């Protein structure tokens, strides 16, 4: 049973110790490291906000409390009371001269030791792996990315819309849908994107965005793919492709610079070279699809006109520039049904993909939306989509249709690039892959 303890020393977070130098406080957390040296014991405590060293000196705390140290194990939970003092050599720059040691729970032998472990071992213990400093740093950077996205859109007058997770039909093609039974109403699908619903909201509120989980049943094992991931998506009435490219560029620049400003210690912990990230301050290069094909040919990759860029092609293009590159106007047959054709070349769609540098590939995809009813109906038929479940979407073209554009940005891919990670599985607390749904 957890121990209930009352203490005269107020509980504080480790992150706030600088404000309590010379004061007696209580820290609450978990044992990260233990060591002994003669009549002195050292204990590193973590509490989620940071790490602090506790020093136990024989004779300066009750003997029973001093002996409690011998029972402690890694990840045991406890409370420490003591006097805060500055100590540049200690983790975090402060330490606690301990006057009380109050175990809450003594943990059995912790399965994740300091030695090297394989990915499968760590993924099976993801619920514990999250406690490591590296994983905490990644998740704090992810948190900063998410907050920055919300601030960006809020400051520009975009309204947050919560789009449904259960949908009656596909948005990004029928081959990557997760299907379920919806009570007695037949089949329903996990959302591939909030875009179609966001378009409806844009016709009401002008500029909107959504932020939530999306699901793609793609049987892909690449380092860039998850079956469940998070996207922030924006949609704006009267925006053109050029408008949406400028907005996407501004968003990525804002988010990356915000992380550089506020999360430098966590980037350092990850040993991330921040010079490539600082490059976002400059203008992002833009290439048409045709220009991208020429670049690929120059670098030994001959892609036939009309084919979409795959991961290998995206890597080649993204490595040519020091900052994200916007590739626009792909062949419409390689893209989704809802994209507006280019008025200057009907073979092309008014669409864009943003590729992150250093080989990280696509992080943003967007387009100007097809706003003519008859043209949209024709595209739905070409893609062999059922019309009836999309009647509400067609109504947007019947009643006050206007040019409008939008994009989606994948949070995990952006975080992977910012953190310099090889695989997106570390960018989300509990990754879902084609071969993993545990824990």
C-alpha cells in the first residue's frame, strides 16, 4: 500500500529548486541513480520536471532514514526532505542535503538497465522506456511543437475545429482504411484526415484548423510510417495554392525557431546539431514537379513522368537544399480526387509537398481544392468512390462554393527531423506500427 506522509517541508518540483536555495523542501519522485562513498550516500531523483541529487550524510538525518538507502532500488518511488543548496557539479546544478528519506514503494529489479538493449526489447517496454532522459527530451520537444502549432494558428485568426475520427468514407483513397462496424448502420472507417470536414467548417468560419489522430492502414515498414499518427491541418476560404504554400512555410519556420529558442537543453541532450534547423530562417526553395524530375535525373534517379515521388526520390531532393523545399504541381492522376487542376496545364494538380532537409522527406502535403461541382463529381467517379456518403461534401460546391486551399502537417515526421531521429517510432509515446500494437 502507498505510504501517506505529512511533512512540514513544502513539496516542490525539481525544476523550481533555484527558487528555494537555503530552504527546506520535499521532493517527490523516483530513484534514477544510487551510489555510496564511506559515510555519504548519493541519490539522483527524477520527478518528471528534472533531476536532482540528494546527499545523505551519516549523523545529519535519523539513522533509520539513513539505513533506508540500503533498501532503495532503481525506479523506487519516494519522498526526500532536505535543504536546497547550489552545487554546479550536481545534475541540474542544485542538490538536496537530505534530512528525511520516506519510501513510497520499493521497486523490484528494473528491467531496463544502463547496458545496450535492442529496439524490440525497448519497444516491448515502451511504458518504462519513456522514463529515460532521451525519451523525455523527445516528448518535451513534441509538446513544444504541438503548443507552437496551436499558437501559430490562434495568432492568425484560425479557429480550432474538432473533426470526427469515425467517418463514412475515404478521404485519401480506399486502400489504406481501417474498417469497423458502426452499430447497425453498416461500415465506418477510422479517419485518414480531417480535411473534408475542415472544408465545411472553412465555409462557415473562413480560416480553420484541426489537430488530432489520423489512421492509415498502409502495410509499410519504412522509418517514416506509423499506422496511427497526429496531424495539424489547416483550411482557408479564398486561399490559393500560393497562399497555402506561404502559410505552410511560415508554420514550419515558426515551430522550428520556437523549439530552438525554448528547448535548447533537450536538443543538446539528444546531441542534435542545430545548425541545419536554424536554416529555416531563410526562404524555402520551390521546385515544380517537372524541375524535381530533372534534379532526380541529374542525380541518377530516372522517374517516369506521372509517377509520384517515393521515399527514395524525396530523400534525394531534400538533400539538395539546406532547408525545407516545396515541390508543387504534381500530375493530378498521382494525387487525391479533391485537388484543383492547374489552369495552365490540366494534367497537373495545384498541390504541394514540403520535404524536410537531411533526407527526412515529406512533412507537409496540401493543395488548392476543386471547387466546381461537376468537375468534382467527375473526379469522384474516376476514383471509383461512392457518391452517396459524399453528398454532404458536394453540398459545399452547391451552396456558395469558393476557391479554397489547405494542408496537413505530420507531427511525428516534423519531430523526427527536429530531433534528428532515424525512425518516427520514438516521436510518439506509444507507436502503432504494422507489426506492433503493444503496449
